[in-house]
C-alpha cells in the first residue's frame, strides 16, 4: 500500500506550520498544527471550506468563552450553559460544521487559568489562521488535486467492456451459447465505474470553483460521462431482449448476415490503446448491422412469425447498432497521446 499524495502534503503542512510557529515564538502551537491537519482535504475547495468553518468556529467559540470567562471562569454551571448557548447559536446561524471546533475553543478559553482570556483568545485565532493558511498554500501549490483524468479513464475501460458485450451478444445469436451472466457482470462493472466517475466529476467541479483546473474541464467530463450513461442504457435494453430469448426460426431469416457481421468484428480487437485508436474502423460492422436491420424490416418471411418474436429480434439488432456507434464515439473521445 503506497503513501498517498494527500498524506505527504499533510505531513508537509504540519511540519511547515511547526517551523513557522517556532519562528514566531508561539507558545502553544497545538491549535495551529491541528488547524493545518484538519484543513488538508481531498480538494482545495474542501480545504478552503474547512478553513472557513474552523475560523468561524474559533471566533464564535472564543467570543462566547470570553463572555462567560468574564462572568465566572471555571464555573461548572456556566460551562454547561455556555455550551448550550453556543451550540444553539451555531445551529440557528446554520454553522453546524463549525460547532465542534467552537466548543473546543470555548472550553480552552473558559478553562484557561492564566486569567488573561482576551490575549489567549486572540492567540487562538492567530494560531488557527496560520495553520489554515499554510495548509491551503500547500494543497494549492504542491500538485493541486485534480480528478479529471480519473473520471476520463472510465472511457477506455467502457469501450473494451461494451465491445465485449457486443461480441458475447453476437455469439449468443450464432452459437446458441448463453452469455447472459457474463453480460450482466460487465454491466454491473460499468455501473460501478460510472458511479466513481460521477464522484470524480463532482470533486472536479469543486476544484474549478477555486480556479484549479486539470487537463479536461468539467464540461468535457460531463459530455463523456453522459455518453457512457447512454451506452449503459442500450446495454440494459440489449440484455433485456436477450434474456427473454430470440426464437431460432426467426433468427434464421438473418443468420447469414449475422455471421458476416461476426467475421467483420473479428478484425477489430479491443482494448484500444492510444496508439491503436486511429487504426480502429467500426463503420463496416455498423453498415452490416444497418443492412441486417433493413433486410429484416422488409423481409416478407417475418409475417410468418409472432409479432413479439420479430420485435424482440429487432430490439437486439437496433441496440447492437447503437452500441457499435457509441463505441465509435467513445474511441474518438479517448485521450490523445499528449494527454
């Protein structure tokens, strides 16, 4: 298990904060170090929001702690009453994420037995600001986290997976083999990858709000993910039709063309690398599918069979065509060699 970049940056931020507090002769660097530790988040945007929440919590906690410290310091009744008032106020103002740190600062100030509550409170604010500033700087300047490539990488995987589903579906039509379980497993894998990519997209959207950009912007990522979602829907449609079954006698109408399609598909092998992407040409296979679809539609023999059976075969052919077209688009959207 390798050490992640965020872990390394957390160590850098805390160590740098310790050096700065030592240089500034800060007597109690604990709050600055904790602020740096907590403010180091997966995204710069999250670091910013975490820092703001901590500053708000520190300020409100210090203010209430000072107020109750002047009234009666280290009084068990006022400590409880002060916490109740503090939590109620934070909830009313909608600053729920700042409640914990506000409570910690409140307790630190009201229980401070040195007597100089104002100076202590101001020092805690300064400590917090130092820790947050350093964590933000480290997260922004040292390999700022971007999630575009992680999201886009799903395209290459999906291209291969969809092609495998198409191959299995055609094999089911020609060899009467049952590959439904394999197709279902592939669909599940794509759904998991798509869910992960959606999470990466949301993280990248956060980053772009604070001007942190990757190779791809969020709009490019959204276009690709939408295409994957459309592809996934066609896979579900194909699976549903195959699961209900295609009658052999209906399939005999187009079986010769299906075999021609299978031979054409053998010329195109996935996975597709960046070097291969321009060598792949799926258009001949797409044209064959369109010929099959047209031939099935106008073949007088279809009238001999139940409408449901013919429609089911048409659904299979239609979704094979759509999936082949989507694979072509996914291949075109593969990262170029320079990215």
